[in-house]
């Protein structure tokens, strides 16, 4: 049975699409057949981050409306054969997403795929609600600042009350915290909330901490998911995150300032 | 001072009311006799009020009814619901006219029910415990609201709003493991975060109403 994972946050610009692309790519690189769906109808971005914007013919809304079948709309990733992208429509709006339509498409995908990643739009309206409604797992993407944390808290409330699992009284959605754009030096100087602060407020399990990194913007602009860049901190942190998602016990890296001491330099760490 | 030889006090009694639905006394008495036969001791000398609201014509034989009831050892206390003419007749027969008290339509107050929530209350969520206390095993996030007609107990951090005694109960309290509230209110008296900070140095505490203003008590933890 496919696992449906929603990458959500409430607030915009915290790294949902970057994380969706990275986690989907990471899962596929681990040999898991994965599809990533862009729910941001009207503001389609995922295809850019995935570097497949020139290959979009049919989109998610076409499939929902029966104007195309899934195989026509799914775009196979060039780098990883187990990875597929279902792009959003740029010309419609979020009302094109209906519960029945989305449910049908996810059911069809579930027959073929091991992981279905839903890249949620910002906000708490129709698009975001549809992205999280069918989820089994939620990855709540949060920046270490108060407004993002509060919006994440709001989304967690939605996951607990407005999702299919909540409505049908099933086992609740598994909620994970993904802290992005984390800068240990700014945490130290008190400009940013620490991992522990955010964990205490949101009280959910930590899936990963992605450090603020130049490589993220560079990767986005060139249409390569940042997880491919295994030279960068962010890429490595996403790899750790995917490993944890698959049940491995990996220590959290990049949450302390990188000033290596004399001994560390000799022995490495 | 000696006790006065009489006192006049109001009191209410429960009386049986006999509803007469027919002016055919023979039929009425036949039915009454069969009822009396079921529990003769119970009705012996029982005080009765006769309700005549079903009798709308004035040629009803009230005198006959009275005699028949007395002959069955029933004590007629008065009549109610009768037309003006029949009421006049009743007065002449020495019967009191009683007004039926309104049937109480409000049910007795429901017993207090405690509402227990075993999860964090997230921003934007609202929990209301009607007619009772609210107990939360978890934290109340910024932008969340917890409301109770009774008291509120939070076994976690209170970062949002808490309103106890929402229906006006001034004895309600708010107890939280960590008081970082945006607003606390008891029976309409409220404090914002800054008032709370001025009054409390401890993290945990109990907020209650002291006269017209709120106060924080530290918990013996």
C-alpha cells in the first residue's frame, strides 16, 4: 500500500517545494518508486525545481477532469527512473481540486507507487486542504521563526481535525517536523529559535534539520533537487531526513556551529 | 416574647388532579370506580383538585359530581380550569377555585460534565466545555482558545487564551503547568499577557478571581 506524504507548512516560502523535490528524489534514489504531485494549482513551481518544466503537456487538473490519463500526465524524471512528477496546472485555480477527483487520482497512483508526495500550497484554503486530506504522513516544514512556527501549529490542528483520517476516526496522521533554513550561528546569537524551542512548541517528532545553505538556491535555479548535491550540507541533511523517514536512526547534523577545534581537526568528526 | 398563636406561611403541596373530560357523569363514575378499585387504600380520603378545562358548556352538573365524589370518600379541595359560570357555581358549593401553577418547563440543571482532551490544542483550534470543567493533557498553542463554564486545568503550557467560568461562575479557576498565556479570563474579568507577567514570577500557577480582580496563586508542586 502506498504511503501518502504531505509536505505542508501553512506559511509560504519556508521550503515546501524544495523539500518535496528533495525528499521525493531521495526516496527514489533509495529504490522506492515515488511520485511527487504539485498541489499549487495556478502557481506551479515544482516542475521548475525538478527541472522538467519543458516537458509538461498534461497536468493534475487535466487528469482530475478526465481530459488526460495518468500516464500522459506523469513525467518521468531524467535522473532517476523510479521518480515521477505530476505537475500542477498554471491556468486554473485551486477550486479545480475536488475531494472526489483528488481521491480518485491518488487511488490510481497508489496501485503503482510506494510513496506519493503531495507538495502543498501555502495557506489553509482549498489547495492546502486537498493536499493534506488523504495523507498518512505529514512533514510539517517550519523555519525557526515565530510566525512560521505558529502557522505550523495551525496546520497541525487542521491535520488533526480536517483530514480523512480524522473524519473517519482512523489512526491519526503521523506528524513530523522538518526544520529548514536553520542557521546555528544565528540561533547562538539569539536571532533564531533553536531546534529545542521549536520542538517544545510544536511537540512533534523531529524528522530533520536542513541548514541554511547557498546550495539550495543554486540547485533550485538550475532545476536540480538539492539532495543530488551531496557536497552541500543541505543535500546531506536531506539524505539523513529521507533515511529517517525510511526508519533508520541517523543522528541530527548541522545544528551546532561549525568551528572545529584542534582535536576535531586532527581526528575528524 | 411569646410565640404568636398563629402564623401564616406559604407552602406548596402536591395534589392529585382529576381531569373530567366528559359531562356524562355515569360514564365518568364508572371509569373512576374501576380506577379506585385498583388501589382503594390510596384514594381513601385523598385530597383532589378537579380540572374542568375540558368542559366548555355551562350546564354541567357540578353539584352532582361533588356528591358522587364525596360518596366515594374523596375530599375535594377545589376546582380549576372551569368556565366563569362553573366557577361561580363552585363558589356557591363551597369549593375553592385554584389556579394551576405553570408546569415547570425548564429541566433540572444538568450535572457538571468534565471534558478531558488528551492532545495539544493547536493554533486556531477552539475547545469549549459546556456546563463543566475542562482538563487538557497537553499544551495550548498560541492562537488557540480553551473555554469552560467551569474551571480549566492544563497539564502543559498555556500559550493561547483560556476563559474559565464562561457562564459567569466566579469560583472557576485556571491552572496551568506553564503560564505563558495571551489572555486569561474568569467570569469576564481578564488579563492580557503583560498583566500576567506583572503578577506572576512562577511558571506554573492557579489563576482565580479575588473579588473583582484576578490573582495568581503559586502551586505547591
